[in-house]
């Protein structure tokens, strides 16, 4: 068994909406049926008992290949490691013994590791070797814990997903973007992007923060910064014992020691705080430690935090009791688990001393042994939810504290006998406010009800109730065989016509608000994601090519409108195991499968394969076709659904008895309706604009002002005049495009027609020949050229195939072969006379158009 390619599908793809690892696996004839491998399954189960029952690819196929085993092993390894994965699939390709194995992942690093381990497991079962399943699962679990979002950030992301807000993780850490374009918001753990660095700095400076709170009338304990141990002891005596010693700039309870009553204890506490930064000493407030969580102008959760402790049993030492508590799987070393392991350090030993204990003491049964006075979860403490107990005055003080500092999400630390009464009545106070507070204690308290604080933060970012938003901008995805780029540009132009700043990707580049920010073929998911990250973008239109979907999936989770222009005879067949138009449709229809439930798929009713995609669309359908009497169009319209068609010299949008008409003469790039494929592009674009909700005045203005010149739509039927002759530049490169171009040029007057053409070497032989077979019936002269890139073909091989297509041509009487695209263009222009027409099928679009424009300008 060989694995020749592994890809990470990071968005919705042809297999599912799940993120997944896809591997191409080749099996020898014997490996195509596990039943033929003596003892294999028994050895496999001995190595990995939890793999489950081996299953075939389908109910109709009983053979289970090694590829199927690899699939199930990679999924089972992740599941056994605790990853939330359920989907896997093995596709049997048209190549004998070759399979595409697809396995869902929740974290890409874990998914790749699981695939590697599954391969080693299968190989060990084949060879009779060994495989350490425990080590594999441990490694997968540890990796998952390292890379997945922590509980705080994860709870906010979960709340966003539940509401339908798209998200994207920007780093391996906790920086996450919600929403798209101009509606994006970002968080870093539990800190939102609107919180200023100034506010965060104030929160970190405990002394400054206290002074600001005090000025606003918020009760705080008295204290001051200190410079040395001696100064700290002097401050403690000034304030009055007991005191708290802590870093002036710290978080998560690091270096904090409370209830310090002796010089010896203070020296230990000072050392711990000094390792963090500047030290301060403040009055110790008696009572419990409470954390109040404020989001915006609301108190959304509160918890009482109890210090880490153990309960004696009369048998085990304190250290043994701590080890026993730390063995609880709910406790971990970081923040990925609901509880943290209890720290057993010098501060813990000093706290034991205060209780006349040592680490080796055996406390009597039932005795509560405190390991620390501060109750942060990060030091091993526990939390009890008290949200419903908080007095309104206490909540008001917490909200005031957060707003004085300027924190939108704020953890307010209160020390008081309880939160049932106002702080002033019970000598309580606010001892700290915290930016980016941990949310674990509220999500999964040790005791009491968990609170959905992630939802509260999303509500703060995107409103709730009638003001609720989902952070999305209008997104239109366009695919097909021909017409994609023109349709994409026209839809983007109509968005811009109504004043929106548009992000657009296509095979020419990436554009934002009319400015090109990237060049080259940008019709893949990476370019789409970049546009959705741009803070100026208010609407997006994405040309979505086959290659990007196969390579990585979509760059977005769903779109408001999906447009499929046509498939015809297809393109790029024979590549990536796609040999028929029906197989190609499985890739192209991915955008249709991921239309929002409230959105539309715009489908070409005259193309049966495209029309069949309607069955997989979660939203509604707008069919378009020039023939309004097409049976599918007639049925759709009779059902009161949306259609776009041509009626005489009018482009018509209709729904039931309602209709909107636009004269074709008012759509310049169709040349009054003479250019049939441009009429189809106009219909698809109008349907998309209708589906996204643009008003008809905007649609009309967009159509009338759309220019089809080389600057606006390079290489898409750009018409130019040269010494009284007509020159047309186009990027057509398949049989369907040739047929459409022939129909278009036949509608234009010409004494003599010539064409300049090459062929892409990465097409099938028949796909190259068919182009000149079609052109040979419509053009008098054909100039063939060979470009610099033959894409895997031998020198002259493409020209030979093009010549074969011209054999028996009914119209062509003159054929030339030329090396170099620009030389071929120059030769064609030399032969032009007034009244002639020349079609130049450009290969290097930008360079060829620049050369052509220069020659035409020179006259």
C-alpha cells in the first residue's frame, strides 16, 4: 500500500462540510480485499482492539481493501483520543487499486498525525510487527490539548457557531476572528478587539487600578507598592496585619499570597511575588474570594473560589493526598481541563506550617488542610456558582469597576463575607480587575450551575434579540466551465453600483473596492479567505475554480448566492480522477450544497447536469435560460419560483405573474443581444443580484455601465478596431468556448475571418483537437502558435494535435505555424484588411493584451 498525496481540506468540499484529511492510496491486487490477507484482521485487532467492525465502501460492495482499513483506523484513533470526529469515506477511483481516503479532523495537526499512525498500524498488521497503541493515543491526546482552543476561547467560538457567526482562527493561540470583512470582530481569549491597550495596562497595574476605582467610589483595600522585603514588612505594619503580598502587574493568581501574618511568611511571599515583577502589599480582607464576570454593562456570572485543599483520611500524608487529588482526570497542568492540579511549592509548605503541618504529616480524618490562601483555579482551587446570589448593589459596583478601567469583558475579584449584601455593609472590597479573564469557573464550576458566558460575549459583539447580527456580508460564489470571470466581474460591478465596497477574486487577481491587491490566478480558497479578512469589504464575489475546491475545499462556510454558469462538455477532464462531466459536477456543485438556507442557487436550466444540482441546494433556485419555453423553466415559473430568460429583445426576470424587463440594447456588452454567451452571462448575473437582494434600479444601472474592454474584463471578448478591421481577444480554451465564440463572431460582419490559437498541454488529446475542429468550420485562416509552457508535452506535440483538428476543415484555407504568442499576433495583424475579423485566443492574458493594445495604438 502506497500513500502518494495527503491534503488538508480546510473548508466544505466534495465529500462533506467537515474539515478532513484526504489521502490518495494505491493498493496492490492482493491488498484490495482484506479477506485475501491471511490473519491480517486478527493481527490488526490484537494491535488496536477498539478499531470496530471493518466495513465496506457501500452496501453493494463487500470487498474491504487496506484503504478502507486505513480510513477506519485514522478515524478510530482520533475518536479514542477524545476528538469529536464522526465522518470518514473511501472513494474507489477509476484507476484500478487507487482510492481516495477521506477522514474528518477537528484539529489539522491531530488529523495528520492520526493518518500517519494509522498507516504505521496497518503496516504493522501486514508485517506482523508491533504498534504501541497506548503511546499513539497519548500522543494524539497531548497534541489535541496543545493545539485546540482552550475552554474560555472555545466557549465563545461555540456560541458564535450556534448563532451562525463565521469564525477563523488566526494563530495557533487564542486569536480568533468572527464575521467577515467590514463586520469582523476579533477576540484574544476573553478579550475583545474594542478594549484598548491603555485599559489593559491599567488593569495590570494593580496600584493604579485601585486608585482609579477608589476615585470612583468603589470600595478597595488600602495598600501600596514596596521596594524590598524590609519595606514590605514596614508596609504590613503600617497597614495592619494580616496582609496580602502580590505582584503589581500579574494575572491568574501568580505570585499572590494572602493572610500573611509573620515576617517569615512575608519573606516567602515577597520572593514569590518578586519573581513576577514589582511587589505591593495591601490590607487582607476577611471572607471568601469571589469572581464576578462583567460583559459590557451586565454582570453575567459570579463564582465563589475556594483555595486548594485536601481532606484528611487518617491514613495518607498531605503530599499523598495532594497526589491523589491531582490524579483526577478533570485536573490538568494548563487551562484545557475544568480544574488545574494543585501546586505543591514553597507557598504551600509555608501554609502548612501555619497549620502546624508538614508535607509528611498525616492529618486526621475529616480535617480540611489548606494548601494556599488565594483561590485562583490556576493554583488548584475550586469554584461554586453564586450568580443568582449577587446583590444588585454588588453587581453595580462590579460593573462600575469594569467601566472605570475600560474593560468590555472584565473579571472583578471581590473579597467579602458574602455577596448577598452590599460590600460597604460587610467591609468587603474589590481587590482586582482582570482583562481577558478565565471563563472555566463559570462554564464548568466545581459546584452549581454552569453559565453560558460565551453567548454573553457574542451578544455583546453582535447584539441580541431584534438587534442580533451574524457578522456576515453578502457572498456570491461563481463556478462553471465558461463565463465565470465575466459573471464574477459583472456581479461585483452591480454591488459597487449601489455603493458597496466589494472584494472580488478571479483568475486575474484579487480586487478590493476596485483596486487590485494581488495578481495571478486567485480563484482558490486562500484568496477568498484573504478578502473576507479585509476590514473594508462590504460584499464579496468569488470565482470558484475546480482546482481550489479539490485542493483545499471552499474558503468560506456558506454563501448567499451560488452561480453555476454551465458545464457543457466540461474542462480539465482526465485529471484528479475526474473523467466525466458528471464527476466534474460533484466538484462544481460544492458551492450549491453550501448555499445558506435563506439563499439562492442560480442554475443554467439549459444545461441538464447543472440543472440537476437543484436537488442538493439547501436554499431556493433561480433558473436561467434564453428559451423561456424550456420545460424546466416553464415548470419552475408555474410553481411561482424565480426565472430569468430572454423574451424577444428583452431580458426578463419573472416570478409568478410578476416580471421585470430590461432591453438587451441597454446591456452594451451583449451588443444588443447578438453575443449569445454574453447574454447568458448577463442573465446569470441579474439572477445573482436578484437573489442577493439588490434593487432593480441598481441592477439596471450596473448592466448599462458595465464595460467589456480589456481593462475591465481582460481576455473576455474584448473587441478592438485595427485599421478598419475588427480584432477580438478572448481567453477561450475548450470546445464549449469555441462553439460560443463561433456563434458570436458569425453574428458580426466580416469579409474574411482569421483566428490565432494555441492549446494547453495539460488537456486530453481530444480536448485539444476539438477546438480546431470547431474553428475550422468558421474561419478562413488559422495561425497556430506554440507558447513557452507545454505543460508536460513534447516540443511540437500541441501544434500537431491542433493541426489534426483542422484536417478536413470545411472553411479554413490558410494555416500557419509560429513559435511564440506575440509573433503569432503580429503575423495575424499583418494579414488583416479593412472589413476583416480576427479572433485572438490569448494564452498569457495580461502580456498578450498589452502587446496587442500597443500594436493597435501604433496603427
